[in-house]
């Protein structure tokens, strides 16, 4: 094996390990939901009174888990196009917003 081949294999390994670690973390977040009932509304966004956290989540379910595991969270908006998860606090409005999902604990 050449040095270039070994470096390429190391890079592939490092990339796969990062993916694995992220998926493990996402899985643990999903497990934290504790069976809470959430509704995911397509082409809607939940604004609450303010957003308090923005993060990147691979799926809408991991975004939902982040909201569920945070006592300040009253709903969230997930943007699949760039995997953005916006956690909101307080009561607020649900607005039409093409390409996003509102995540709420009950129909508001």
C-alpha cells in the first residue's frame, strides 16, 4: 500500500466515525422523548414568543427530541433543506411557511 492509499483510507475512516458518532447522539436524543405526543405540521412554522436555540439535526424526529428534552421548549420549526432546528418558547402562532415543519405538543 502506498502512503496516499493509507491517507485516503484514514480520511474515509474518520468521516465514517464522525457520521457514526452523530447518529449515536441523534439516536440518544430520540430516546429522550419519553413518549410525549407531538404533531408535525407540514408547510407550517411555529414561532412561540421567541426562539432560544438553533441547531443542525439530521431528521425532524431528532429536532422533536431536542424540543422534548428541553423544558423551555413549547414547539419547534424544522427546515429540512438545511436540517435547521429552531426551538421556541412560549405560546405563539403557527404560520404557513412552504418547505418547513412546525413541531408542537398539541394543536395550538
